[in-house]
């Protein structure tokens, strides 16, 4: 089965023959790189470490479903429905970081470049930083997402009707950015000037942090489940439509009053996006299994994977940008060296 | 239901006023040897005495949706929990959601209509309401939640029947029927009901609205509906102070190009009053049965299966709600019937 009609398939450059196929054989929810190995996070119990030769080594991390995962390149920290927070390092060693006293689900996790880790269970967000004791903060409703600001120890906690900005090391009361509705994933722009949430409804909401001015980013047919900042933070690529929606963040006003770029349209909805760490290209995965590499400047496309499968669930570049890892929801995966 | 919903995990919503016996029923479901594994979403962790690693505590967070639909609320916690449970697909056969005694069932039910991901993976199988035979009549007077729970039910487990006289039982059943004549009603002591009567009801409960006739009700329940006015032709008129039901039927096929816009406009304008709607429809030039169900302003429908040979192609709709604009609904429906 092919994705394109004959006219189109003749015109698109394909690198499908350069992909090293990886058969994970279990549902995958995320992929991150640990050193040179791709770490495919399973929907439950295990992470699958895959080297450049596509050899798989399976590591048990949770006794149940894996609900969230974050990586800083040195380790992946994951939360599970077993109430545990665990870390997996590049050597494949697993460390138990925390166990929820009431065995509640660990719904969200975030990592800070300096090694601090944040996680949440129910309405409570926790932060562990250095040797200091764990600190916790309760928000009015269940935590939908967590993100550390790029500078300073400041945690954004998304919840119903807004986002709370909390400085775990300061006594000062937390700031609340209000906007009606349920806020899930949250992300700071790399320059620390903007905060963006993916909402339960098909929309993003943003705040300019200097003056808390609102930015409404709407028009999606489906919920935004994947967001990725382009190299240098000039744009935010998002899933949720049948094209990649790329919001401009280069100016001081961010996307306010501007149209997003719409790249790589297909007859299927974008399910995952991952911007290249250095160059102005991105990888986009679709609900029909297609994966494209897209040049941001002109929207030129290269075919990485053909359609005809379940949705693409995970995409990631290694830090050098020389390797792209991907997996669909059923664990059919691959590595593409550039 | 066949084909179109077979991949989706059935979800049973278990509701009932405080002390009616929800926990008793839940414990039975979890402890009985039925060869099925249930994921259970509960509100009070401690009440369940069963060791089941798929028991999840919920916070009953009701979220308003920013979609311009004033009565459109969902259970935010449920969206999150169902999403998490889907990672363990294959580890359980069905999901049971227990609500607190004071909960309005609408947000739970609406969660299955509003959320795209929930809809993709799960389907609302039935709302099962446990009612206390001794105290329900009083609660229907002073607790609007109790009345909503009865109105929303597909299945009603009328519990603690051993604590009331025959006359009291007839009285409470009549009160239930005045609100919701379409739910399947089971009389029980200590929730002793066959689990197959409350779980995985699916198509059967929808088919009931086709079968349901006043005579059927009487024959099936074997007692006197003394305060019901059973008219001829299947048009019923019950008298609860503020909750009514309305049933419509046509032996002639409906015009889909008229019916669909009419139904959508009806729930958009009157959805606050309409708690539940259901229907099995026969459209002209269409050999498939079309089924739909709705909660307030939200509707979900699809072709279910082909009409069988010899099966009467009859359309049947029911609405349960407050201050239903009966004549307006009847007139609108008449205009959708092909001539």
C-alpha cells in the first residue's frame, strides 16, 4: 500500500530504503535518545534500548502502565500507574526515585537541565532539586502538565482554568495565569518569554510572560498532543491538524496577530512532531503511519515512512541531529541515519 | 453492538443516591466468578474490600467545555484516567465507573460524547442506577440528584425491597416509571441481581425502545401502574411534577435530509431540558438501521446493521427531560416522515 497517487509518488524524494527497521513488538508511547541509543518507552512495563545496529535490549521499569516520560539526554524519568517514579540512564540502569504514599498514578514528569525533577500525582506537584528535601505544591484541580522554565528553578503546573507558576525555593506565593478550560501539556519557549499550553479542547493557549498577555491559538480539528520547538525557538510545531501547524515565536509579540505556517498537508491528521535540534527541518508523523521530513523554509518534503499502519506515536532526534527514531502505536519502529 | 463498536471497551456507569447499595453491587461484581476482569474507577478508595490492581481513585472533577454549549460539562478526571487505562488494553475486559451519591450523571455520560480520544477507545454501555426502595420516594421529593439518576438510567436496580410492603413497593415503582418508563427495572434484596442484567447491556437496552409497549411494561413487571395513563397507539403521558418522557414512532421511513437537521436543531435549542434521547431509525432508501443516543445537547449516532428480512422497519425515539416541549417535538418529528 502506498501513501500517494502515482503522480505524487514520482515527485517526492524517498529515503524509506535507508531506514533501519526495529520490531519492538509492544505498544510504544514515546522515544528519547540516551547517548547513541534510542530508548523506546513502552505503554507498559518496559523501555526498549536500541543501538545503531537496531539491536534491542529490553529493560523493565514499571509494574504497570507507563503514564509519562521526560528526558534530558542523560536519563529518562518515567511515572507509572504503579505509583512509582523511576529513572533509566544510558547504561540501562534503573533507579527508583519516589513512590507515592497512596500509590496514586504518577501522571506527569518534567526535568530541569540542572538535574531537578518534578512530578505530579492528582492535584499535587512535587519537586526534587539537589540534596534538598522534596517540596510539594497543591493546585485546585488535577495537574494536567508540568514544565520547568529554562532559567531558574521555576515550575509551570497546568490545571483546570489556568497555569500556576511556582518557585519551589522561594516563599513567595505562586503566580496564576488564568484561562478558562482544562490545560494539559505545558511548555516554555526556549527564550523564556512565552508559555504555551495544549488544552483539552482543540486549541493552544499562550501567555507572554512579561505582561501575561493572552495568545489564543485555535482552529485545530483535533486535540494537540505533540508540540516541538524549532531550533533556536523561532517557531512551535504542533500536531492536531492535517498539516503541521507552525506558530511563529521569533518576534517579541510571538504569534499574536499572525497566521501560522501550514506545512506538509496530507489526507491524515498529524499525530507527532519533532523539530531537528540544529537545522530548520522537522519530522512529522501522521495518523495513517506516514512520516515526512519537512524543510521549514519552503515546506519541501522527504518521505521517511509510507502510510498504511496505525498512527505514529513517537518521534525523536538525537542531540547531534544525525539520527531520527520513530515508532507507531503498535511498536513498529525504525531508525533513520542522516 | 456488532461491528462498529466491537473494538471499543464497554463502560458501565454505576450511580445511585447515598446508601442505596452501590458499593454492595460493586463488591459483588468484583468478587463473583464471572471470568471477566474489570477496571474500576471509584470515588471512595476505602469502601472497596477487594484487591484489584485496576481500581483507580477519581476526584469527580467536572469541567465546563469552551464550546458555546452551556450545559456541556465533562468529567476531566475520567478523560485522564481512561487515557491512562488504554495503555493497559488487553488487561481488562470492561470498565465500571462509580459516581458519588450526589453526582449528576450528565457529565459522566457526556464525557463519552465530547472527548475524541475517549470515543475512539470506549463506549458507554449503560447507566445503572441503584435505588433504595424504602427511601427513594422521599429523595425524589427533596434531592434533585436522585431524580436525575433515575432519569438517566438504562437499568434500575431497586434494592432493599425486603424493607418495604407490597404497597410501598408498587408506589415507588410507579414513581420511578413516571420519570423513566424505559429503563429495565430489577427488584432486589442486597443487590442480588444477575450480573448479566447490569453489565454489557449494549444493543439490548437500545432495542428495548422498539419492543416497549404499555402492555409489555405491565406484562413484564406484573403489577399495577396505577397512576399511569396508558393511552392507545403507544403514546404515553406520565405525571411527575417536572420530569417527563416522550416516545415517538413511525412505521413509514424518515427522510434523513429532514430528520438529521431537525434532531440537531432540537437538541441545540432544547438540550438543557432534554436529559437523554435515544432512537432506532429507518430512513428511506437506506437498508441499514440507524441508532443514536444523546445527552443534553450531545448526540452520537451511526448505522448499526442491516434491517433483517421480515423485521418491521419502524422508527422509534424516546426523550426524557424537564418541561419537554412535547407538541413542538411531535410536530417536528411528523414533518420528517416521508409521505
